[in-house]
């Protein structure tokens, strides 16, 4: 019943910015946490950021603190990831996920649904 569609990825120069979007069903995004994970070439999928159902509780990976901002607009059934000061190490496929509860942490096992991913490539 839930479909997640990521968009906004692309190629950007180091130091630049991108804004990712993830569209989900209204019922799901209104009652559950949302998160972003990423998977770089040759590496395992890692946590990036999560936001609670109410939008007032967020958690970020240490590697992106101060550079990335997660937000959500429940009226538009969408969660966003604003990425600033990008570096080549941010290059990865970014995945949107829906949590099992109103607030979930950094573990992938706490999330129920996943999108197909959007590619982000940062050149030096």
C-alpha cells in the first residue's frame, strides 16, 4: 500500500548543494517516522538522518551533522533532505525509508518501507 519515490539526486561539484525529496502515502507519512539512508560504492548501507512523525525530533549521523537537514511536510506527503557542503565521500545512492513507529532511530531494522533510491555524485 505504501510507495516511496525519491527524486533530486544528480551530479554536483564539491562544496555544492542538493535537495532530495521523497513522496509517500499520506497515511504513512502522517503517522510514522521517516529517514534517509545511503549506500556508497563498495560499502554497506548507512544511516543519514531521521525525523519523527511530528517533525520535532530529529537525529543525524555524525558525518552529516551541520551540513544536512531533514524535514517533512505531511500535507504534501513528502520528506526532504537538504544537503550542503557536499564532498566526494557523500557520493552514494540515497534511500528514503518509513519507520515502524512515530519515532525511530538509526537502525535499518526500525524501518518498514524503502524507496528505490536516487543517485548523488559529488565531484572534486
